[in-house]
């Protein structure tokens, strides 16, 4: 039930994000979700893509430092308090959330990407609380 | 004023006669007391008796910084520890720093030479000396201090740092001589300006600047900004400390080396061949009066030239040009010696790092800044910002701990550091000095 996220290190140069996305486009890879975390010095671009291995290779070939991390794609009820309910469940179980970002998708359901410090524990708690989690293959193909 | 008129104005023939006599005694002594030197003579198939003229000195092999490290801490000492009254150590080294010792007589000699140096730089008995060189293992602070007392000046042992308080002291205590690194002196002037105090209203007449390389254009800036006459002082702990050589304020054209205590040579740093007067090369020193830590043909790595022509000040001791560079890759940052290889070993300690790094040195508001760029490798990379920030902070504090110099660590993308023939360009020095 885990999704593999690709992340790349960027020095804070605006143009580098565009370079990374065009490398992926040239390799025929679709970006399903994207989030940039940055400081005054550097940034980390996190990506969910249609083909993880191909994307990793294409980016490495172009000299990027590439990391792979397990994240979890969680369905969030598209109504007020939907995300809050999930966060409370996790907080109660003392599951630490490193970061969250939205999955880009035009449909009636909202999907959020969660990065936990202990992914297996988090998955167990989410499933116990009947919160829907997507399979990697489904997410890559969406 | 010439502090020791007898020795500082000796005819050249008398200087060389004294040098030869003292050199022979020094060589006899180190051969008998320091195993390193005995070995060195043996390997060169020499004994001290083979050195019959000053030219024979060239037969003796060189001593290097590595030799001193190999004999850490006391292996190069020529007297029992019971006779050592002071220990100093070189700044900013990983692993083994170089440790030097002084007997009571050495301390007295050093004070005498520093008194000569302060005199040549314009100081007299009755002057108040604001001594902003660091006190501690570094020889700068205490070297100036003892010389100032020997001269009969009043010394304010303010040391480095706490700049605002220093400005208040300068204003209230009325010092007439400033001893500090040139970059810190310009920083003092800026802070003073921010506090609404102009050096034109202070009592300073002379500034004696050293412990880092500086230039003629910096002299103009120092003299203009601080409203003083600025002279250059030279020294290194391995040879003694500050006071090995000093510019006279009359000529401000090269630093007189106290030749009754040291023999300077200039060599080709590639071949080791001794070069004639006037030619530029690496400065090599032999001490001829030191007891605890005599040093024979020590390669300073400083690039300069020697000039024996008479000087308008009346001193007959040879002059060395202002040091124009290094024959190795050492950087001097805020008075601390930094080698790129030391930064490399700190980075290697954080086991994941491939040593693709670059040192960028700048001078911002007259203070040297060091940025260490480190390429993010695969294994080092994390998707979590805070881990990357923690890594930067850890490397920065490791550098501070091992080298004693503050550095900003900046993570950069793989392959982003310029390479020349496949080798990363290790140092970019943007300081205009
Ligand atoms: Zn002179």
C-alpha cells in the first residue's frame, strides 16, 4: 500500500525546477503530484510520477541527486473537516507526520500524500480506522 | 627610534660573523639533543663540523611542517621540560597541531625582538598600546604584550572580539599604538563609525599589522581610515612568533629580519635550490639563538624576496618584501591557518560525504568569511529539509571545533562545483588584498 516518491535536491535557482520537469517530459514521464519544500539556501522537489525507475534514471543521468522514499496516498473526504479527522486519528496513535501535500487530480475525491517517520505503523492505524489508502500502481496510473 | 642600536646597525660583515658563530653553536646543540636533527644530519652524511661557512648551510636538508607534526608534541624540543616556561601551538590544525616551547631566555629574546619591532613601528616608552591580537595558544597576543612591557610602553591586553567594548576603551583610555590584524582593524573602524566615533578623534599614531596577508592598497585604506601610519609585522610560531621581521615606519618598504637571531634564505619551492638576493621564492628560516625550540632550515611556504641594500632608517638588517602568497594552498582566515585538506578530513568524518567541496573566501565589511560548498551526494540526500539543515549545521560546527574557524556550509547540487581537468577547484579567494 506504499507509494514511491522521487525527490531531488535543488539549489535555489528557479530555473532548476523547470529543467527537472522538462527532463521528465522529454522521457515521456507524467507528473502525478509535486511539492517543493525550500529554505533560503536550497530546496527539495518531491514528485509522484507515472514511472519511478525511468524518472530516477533520467534525472540521475542529468546530474541530479535523486532520492526514493515510501509515502502513503490517503483518500480524504471532500467535505469540511475531512483532513482534520485523519490527522486526529494519527495524532491519537502518536504517528508522526513529516509532511503532507495534495495529489493533483480532477475528480470528486481528494487524495493527500503523507510522509510518515514510521510508514508501516501509520498504514496499520489508517486501515484500522477504515481510512482508504491507495496502491502504488493505482496512483502511478491515475 | 632604534631599540638596540648596537645590534640593529651592525655592519654586514659583523652580522654574518655573528650568524656563523651562532649557527655553529645551534647545530652542535640540536645534533646532541634532538633525535630528529641527528637523523637528518646522518641521512645527509653530515656532522655539524661540516658546516664551516654560511654557504654550507645549504648542505643541510629542510625541515617542514610535517616534520613538526610527526614529532608532536615535544619531539623537537632541545631542552628538558623543566627548562620550558611557555608552550604555544599553531592555530587551526586538525590532528596534530605544531607545538613550540620557550625557555626563560627564549621569552626574554622574544620580548627583546618584539620591543625592537614595536620601536621600528613607531612605538616609544610612554606609548599606550591597544593590543587586539588574540591571547592564548596563538603567539600574537602574548608576543606583542611582552615586547610592549620590555619597551616600557603601557599595554592594554584587550585581545580579540567584543568590538564595541574595544571602541569604548579606545575612546576612554587614549591608546596611541594599535596592534591587530589589518582586517579586524578596518572592522573596528566601521563599528566605531556606527557608534558615531571617528578614528580622527582618537589618539592613535601608528598601527602594527600582521598575522594575515595584506597589501599596499590596504595600507592606504588603513592609514586613511584609521588616521595612522601602518606598518607590516611578520612572524610564525615555528620560528618564534611575531617579531621575526618588521617594517620600519621611516621607509615602509620591506620588513627588516632580525638577522642576529635568524638566518633567512629564499629557495625555489619546486627544486629547493637557494636563490640569490632579489629573487622571489619561498622563505626559509634557521634560528640561531633559540634554546627550547631551535629550528633548522624551516620551510615557511611564504613567498617573498630578500634585499640587503641599506635602509634610510639606519638599520642594516636585511629586508624581506611583504609576503605575496603561499607555495602551498594554505588560507589565512581571520588569523587562522586553514588548509583545504583539513576541511576535507572534517567532511570525511561525516562518513557519507564524498569529498566534492569548495572553499569560498570573501571579505565582507572587512571581516573574512568562509563558505564551504559541499556537493550533495546520493547517500547524503534526504527528502526531509530538516535533515539537510541539520547536516549543514553539524558540518559547520565540526569545522569550528576542529579548525577553530567559523564557516557557513552550503549544500550544492552534484557536479555543480567547477572542475579543472577533472579535479574540483578547491579554493576561490575573492578577497581583494
Ligand atoms: Zn628601515
